[in-house]
């Protein structure tokens, strides 16, 4: 038996959850499902241009896990675009995060918040080191 899946952190949840090819009635369309965490992976890597390492940290998963999520998301979108399928965005193992992100420095233990959408901070504002991590509050 495998390990239970860890929730992925998702910071962006638009109200749009369905896409379909124009001019084809719904009854004639096949459908693929893109999970919420896969959409977040596409946003971080392809829209925001973050590295797999930074994207994985944003989502609370390893770089390798992020790469697998992104690969599956790209396959799903490619299938829909190439084969004229509708895309339903639903499900996945995820947890929505706050309007701000929380960081802690590993060197000086300073903690600070940064608003969503501002990119990863370059360094700890207290000591200037780049050895810090993002954490989730409950």
C-alpha cells in the first residue's frame, strides 16, 4: 500500500471550471478532467515562469512531485486541444492557502508574510540570507 497523498497548496482559484471547443454542442464532446492542483502547476510553471524547485515549494511538494503533476497537466491539456475535447477542472488533492504567504528563515528564525502574486522573496528581510522556507498556518 502506498503512502497517502499530501495536499498540494493552491493559491489561485478562478471561478472558471470548464472549457470547451467553440461551435461543438456539449452532447457531442468527449471530456477530460484537469485537477485543481494540476491547473495550479500550469499557472506556476507556464504562466508565472517559476522553476520546478520554486513551484514545488509554493505547492508544498518536492521538485520531482511537482514535475509529475505538471507533466500530467500538460498531457491532459494537449489531449483536449489536439483531440477537440472539453476540459473540466475539478478535484485533486489540494488545500487553498491564505491571501498571504508565510515564510521563515532557517538561519535567524525570522518569520514574515508576503502577499500572493508577488513572486518568491529573494532573501530574509532580517538577515539577508536566501535559506528560508514557506510554511502553512492552520
